[in-house]
């Protein structure tokens, strides 16, 4: 594992995936700002035609315009990951306009607010967070799988978090923040389904992995993070563009492998 790990950490520019055409297609959910936008920009810079998935029409159009102004091949994908009809419509749009999908980055997420102490958290908040952060990922992934199966080297990248690591959550030497009854468990749940998709798709050529982007300054945390969105996007871009043979069913950060 140490040999492949150095590829993930040290590679400045992702290699072209063997067998793919020049017109590779990616969809990034929640791509109108923050880490999602930077993932879209990074993939576009590596030759992808990038679908900017977002539910807000104005923000999505603005993100697409900004990417195009920088030379990117970007297109808007109206997408609310919590809505079945919206997700079906997104899959139909990519089917009609692009015909396949090579990379899916499940980035859209919410926190549900930061006061989530045990015995004090409204179950409605937990349901809302899980609906977006977990069921939304399942909904989008299931809808896009027929398109991903047409790719010679499909990639699914699920944007998790350090707080999704149960190992780190329970380690008293690691400051993983206060107890969280919605956001942190949703990311552990996301890690668990990442493993299940990886198992189910192991023989399909589609690699499925989870990413910890680090503590990135975004709207999600009130811009308290010490990393930029571009830095947070880097590991997701590398996983999305790794050549065949890279492990599937893993959890990675910039420094290497994250313990589950």
C-alpha cells in the first residue's frame, strides 16, 4: 500500500486514464461554490467536460459562467439530491447531452447546525442531514450508475470528513470537536455505504472511494477552516483521475489513508 499511497500524495497532475477518450465526462454535486466548485474546476483543467450539479438556478448558472470564462467545458445540471424527480432529470440530461459518465463526485452536504449534543438534538434535524448526506448520495449514485457503466474506467468519489472516522472520533488524543448527533454520524454512514458500493462494483471497473478534504474554510463551517477550497479539492481530483489498479473501497486524505 505504501507504493500506491505515494502516488496519491505526491502527484501534481493526474494522469490520463488509459482507454478513455479526450472528452471525459464528470458530474460534481453541490458544485456551485466551495470545495465542489474547485473540484469541478480542477477536473475541467484536466480535460473533463464537467456537469455543475446544484439546486439553485442562479448560483449554478453563475458557477458555469465563471468556469467557462476560465476556458472550462462546463454545463449546468439542475440537481436537488433529496428529490427523486430532480435526480432522474439530471440523469436524463446527461444521457441526452453526453451519453455516458466517467466520474461522479458526491459532494453536496449539509451540517444541520453545529449544536447537536446527545439528548438535545431534534430528530427532524438528523433526518434532514441523513437525507442529504447519505440518502442523497445513494439516490444520485443509483441514478448515474447506468451511465457510469458505459465508461471504461468509472470513478465515484464520496466527499466524507475526518469526523466520519470512528477511529479518530474515539481517540482522546485527537480533537474531533464536540459530540455530534447528525453531521458526524452521517459521514460515518456515508463511509459505510462507500464500502458497500465498492464491494458491489468491484468487478465492474468502477472504483468507489471516500475522501477527507481536511478542515476547509467554507460556508459549511463559517469559513473557520485553515485550508482553502482548492486545497480541499485536491485529493478528490486525484482519486477521480487515478489510473486503473488503484484500490477501491478506501478512505483517503492528502496525507494518505484515513482509518475507518
